[in-house]
């Protein structure tokens, strides 16, 4: 089971040292990197907006060390750095199978890469720079999923248990397939976050699968036309006020969207 940390006691000096485990390093670095990245990108956005507002200012906004990364005239999105860092950390983990401090370092490096990459999740999906558009909110949903899953792993989530071929192993395989099936239902009902988190924490998936689908989801489009009352309930539950509440939470964390500022992130 993965643990949060352990306290190592030095019997000679009677001192205590808290040692964090790799999965905790992963969680911390994903959270911190996401927060720092959003702070930087919002500052770049503000500087660029200020420069655009001044028609007579032909100079680049001054940002010190904080600014877009451009190589040979090509803007490098921060997911490029994330992919490279995750690749290096993954290769090192596989090649060296480290333990102790080295494992913690690689776990932290992987967490930084994971956060930088998932912060531009919407760019993968749309193959376009939608960072500051309404579609860019998908990146916030994706990073929330990554944080929740790694957070649950801290408690020791195990998808498969027992030796291969044993009754316990087959039972865990069956449980996993049932969980995946329920999570797929959530995804078909338009509940992205619920479906992803439900793979690790099944109760979330069960609730999401039982409740109404979103009106524009695959499930509702194909199953609710013959059930007008259910479609009406779905539209009432997932109305503009529902989306506005979630969008306010997303925008509070990541900044409000603005299609005119696409392409100004780091």
C-alpha cells in the first residue's frame, strides 16, 4: 500500500525526519506545477493584453524571466517541456529501477511533466491553440482528474490484487472490468471527470452512471428522444446556471477564457 509519508527517528540525536513517498512527491509536484504554470500564463496574458491596448507601443511586453518561449521564431508550448520531462523521467525509472531518494526525484520530475502536459490537454484534443478559449476549460478538467487520481493513489488504490491465476486475482480482474464498464457509461453520459475518477474510486462512477445524462451527450442524444420527460429533466438539471457555476470555478483557478488571446501562453 502506498503511504503518505513516514517518520524516521534518529535514536542517537532523538530527532525525527518526515520522509515523503514517491506517490506523494508526484501529487505535490502536479499541484504546485499547475498552480505556478497558471500564474505565469495569466501574467503573460495580462502583459500581452496591456501591450495590445497601447497602439503606440511597438515593443514586446517586459516580463523578465517570465514570458513565452520562442525558438527560431516558433512558439514552444509548455506541454513540449512536459512531454520531454516525462519521457526522460519514465526512461530513467525503467532503465535504473531506482529506490529511495532517486525514485522520489524521478517521481517529482514525472509529476512536473504531467502537470505541464495536462495543462494543455485541450490543445491535444482540438489540435489548435485554444488555451484561452472556452474549449480551453477542458485542460482544467483534465488536471483536476490527474490530481484526484494521484490523490486517491496516495491512500493505496490497487486495481489488481493477488497472484496471477488465483481466485483473488480473477475476482479483482472482474471487479476492474465492471468498474471500467460503469466508467464508460459515465463518459457516454457526458461526465468526463466522473468517468475518469470512477476508475479508481468506483462509488463516484456508480452515482454518475445512475443519474441523468447531459442533454448533449452520446447517451442522451440516442436514448432520450423517445423519453421527452427525461430529456426535459436533463436540460433543466444541466442548464445555463449549472454550466455557469462550474465555469466560475474553472475560471477562478485558471483564468476566464478570451478567444482574442489564444496563443499567448507559455
